[in-house]
């Protein structure tokens, strides 16, 4: 008996595959009927009956499979009942429309024509109703409006969707109500709500969540690793047991960490953030719920804000001269520029500075015959975040022109003649994170001195330095000797 029930549910899983056939055939039949009433498309009339028959038969198959799928459970009884009876009515009226069409074609009486037209109207009403409630069973009762643009929401009188609500007082925020529940609402409730309870699990209220599903409790207070909720989200997305299901919007790593934190702290439903212990990593995530930019660097905020659109005509003019200039991404006005070593670098830098000082954020000048004075033009790119100057003949004097590049994160001076006094001039660049200076005149002592001044900076000299007791050992690259 159990195997028989499983086989029925197995067949029922084909319901979503077949249900689109009657929709297509029946809508096409009505379209052919309306078109065939014009002189231009009167030749289509013989196809109406056959299309109606295909629609009726496919509606019957879809209805039977739907009744089988209903045996799997996990659906709101009220919604399921509406969907079921509207589907049955659709089957009856689609067959009725086909029979009336055949009778009308044979006898051509006014009464049959009216009955046929009425059956088509009712058939489409039942088709729309069955489809709507089927969508509600699958995606939740708000599936039609949840992604509706705000302009249209205003037009139809629905409240405007203001997006994620920021927490104004983080310490006073409720851990579950203000932090955990919004995650469940946006990522879990479409399958575990009042109208749809996949796996007999509902998550739209505290009582429903604590009740669990057909497999028991979904969380074990204090034990996130042993909680089904956490185990499911960590499964591979292709796994049938993974939650949310493949194709649905997935939880972010930060959301998973918050769920694990909540369960790890005993899954409190009535505590405030200030009353629950939290590691630095969790605190950093929580800060973003009050300020989305809390953990972003100045550079990340700058690039997210965007900049003015570049002049496309002037961009094309530079491209014609051999300069590689393109957008940082498809939807960005920020530009990345590469000037080849065989081009007149000084003239092109001056042209770039005149026309694209706001937009250039990545600049590659490697192996070009740069003079120190040529970098005066680079000082105009106030939004520069990456600069490549490797294998150029620049010296310490060139670094004077980089002092005002406050968004610079990445600088490569490998193979240049810049030394310790040159990199010392970079100490005021608060966003500088990486400085590549191997095979330059920068020494280990000079690099360490700069790193001590700039805690966020890593100076890469192309080798590692290890300290053993009081002896400093320089580990050179493979194949290189002192």
C-alpha cells in the first residue's frame, strides 16, 4: 500500500509538466475562434474544434495528475479545494465547448451558437481561476503582487514596497522579530506559510516554527550543527533536500551565519540584541542591518555610488589612437585604461586627465617610458583605485604626484627605481591596501616601517621574511640567490 501511494505521488509530480498544455491549447482555440470570424482568417475555423479537443484532453490529464499530486499533502485545504474544483469545472466546460462546437457546425442554430459562446467564456474564467489558485498553492497567495513595481502598486491602491527595513536602534532590536523573522519571511515562507506547508512545516508564526514539520523540530536550541534548518541550507544546491529549493532565491552567507548565531545562543524569541552574546564577525553583520554601508570601505562605497557618464565620442577617439579604454562593468560609468608601451604616454595621459578625470578608476601604465613629471597628470584622477607602474623608470620623485589619490587601494612599482624615501610619501593614502615593490629600491626595513605606519597595508617585496629568535632570515624566490 505504501509503495502504491508513493507511485501515485510520483505520477502526480508530472502535473506541473502537463498543466501548461491545456492553457496553451485552450487559449489558442479561443484565439482561433475570434480570428476565424474575420474574412482574412476564416480558413482557420476548421482548426478550432481540433484545438479545443486537444485542450480538453490535456486538461483531463492534468486534472488527474493534480489529484494524484494532492495526495502528497502540504497544501492549504481551502486553496487546494478551490484549485481542484475549478480544474474539474475547466475539464467539464472544455469538453462541453468542444461538443457544442461540433453541434454548432452541423446544425448552425442561434441557440447552439449562444451556448457555444457562453461555454468559451466560462471555460476561460475557470482556466484563469484554476491557474491563479494553482500559483497561490505553489508560490504563496501574494505571488502576483510581491514583485509589483511601486508605481503600479500605487495605481491599484496597494502599499508601497519600501524594501528592507533598517534597524534604528540595534541594541534594542529583538533578535527573532527584527533579525531572524525577516530572513525566514523572504527566504522560507513562500513554501512554508499558511496556505502552503511543504513537509508539513509552516514558518510564518513563532508557534508554527516551534511545532516543526513531518521530520520533527527544525532547530535544536544551542546546537546549530544538529538543527535540520542549518543542515538543509548547507547541502549542495542540486540536492533534493537543499533549502531553499534550487531556482529559489538562496540565503546569503551572512543570513546563514545569523541563523546559526540565533540557534547557537539558544534560539531566543524574546531577547534583544544587547542581551545576547555575539562574536565580532556577527556584530559586523548586525551593523549592516542598521547601516548597509557599515562594513564597506570608502572605495566600495565610491564605486557603488557611481560617477558621471563618460563622453563616448572622446572614448572612441582614444581607442582609435590605440588606448584600451572600457567600462569597469556593463552597468558602470567607471573606466579602466591601459596605455601600451609603444604609445606617447605623456600626451595620452594629459588627454585622459582633461576628459576623463572623474571616471578613470583603474590605470595601467606598465612598461611605458614614464618620466617622473608625467605622473603629474595622474594626480588629476581623484577616483583612481588601481595603478600599475611596474617596469617603468620612475624614481622617488614620482611618488609626490600620488599623495592626493585617497581612494588608491592597489599600487604596483615592481622593477622601478622607487626606494624607501619614495614609498614613505604614500603614508597618507588611507585606503592603500597592497603595494607591490619587488626588484625596486625598496628595502625590507623601509617596507616594514611603512607597514607600521599603515596598519591596513601589505608591502610585497617578492619574498618572505621570517624571524627566528634574534636572527632575521630572508627567504628569496625560487631560483634566486643573493
